[in-house]
């Protein structure tokens, strides 16, 4: 867990499900200020309410995580948005 806790928590499973459906997750920057902007964008995309705004497969998600890791390690992936944005964003731009 990047933030050290789950994005939604409650006393019962029903409470957690209701929170997932009704609320936006807390911003990563408020829970883990040391997290990078890339990490926050990846997490926001993964937790998006609209399915079209989320990664479309686990493979897409893993590929983005690998690109962010390369970028953070000083690799050649320097275009932040293209490194973390799902393909559906390109269709809307």
C-alpha cells in the first residue's frame, strides 16, 4: 500500500462497499506527502469511478507501473503524462 492504508475502510463490508460507490478516495498527497506526482496520477487512474477512465487491464496497469519505476530510477521515460495515462485519455484529447 502506497499510503500505508486502504483508500476505503469501515466497520463492515457493507460500509466499505457504500464508501467505494459514493465517495472519492482521499488524495494520495494528503496521506503520503512523499509520494511523487506520477504515483498519485497512477493511483487516481486505478481508482477512478468511471470505468473508461481506469486502466483497461491488469497488463496496462503493470506496464504503467514499470514505466513510472524506470522514470523514478532515472531511466529514459520522462514524459510524465504519457508514462502514466491510460490509452483512453489519448482518445479524449
